[in-house]
């Protein structure tokens, strides 16, 4: 994907793209966001409204959220940047994790 002018924006000015998936309680997932164009930032929102954020995973400016889902339902992941106005291409995935 790509963050670009015209995308939705967070209240603090960062561009964002949103993705949803249906998860089950007890399921372990990994959401990963990588970009060489901007400092990647992930936001995971649970069906109940809890928010989990990750700015920098283990390797520099990329982001990773590895978690066990606490409830059944639709989850939302926002792909965004650490700083307002950053744009560029990215690679995003959500997959089962071990």
C-alpha cells in the first residue's frame, strides 16, 4: 500500500489506511508493517475498543504487534506513520503467529 495526501488522517495529522479482520478469542496473530519511506506505526483496535500501539518493532523503524486476541469479533488495524505528513509505500500483513 501507500500513505499519501488525501488518505484519512489521525487527529494529530498522520495519514492512515485502515484494514479489518475477524478474529477469535485465543487466536495468536502478528501484524507487521514495514516501510523504507517513513517511520512505520501500527494501531490495533479490538472489538471492545481497547487499543494496542507499536512504533518500532525489533528492527529499527518497522512495526510489529504480536498478540493473543482477547475476544471474538472484528478487529481494525490502522497503518500510519510516527510523524505527521509522512508519505510513501509500505508492506503490511496480518497472519497467524506461533
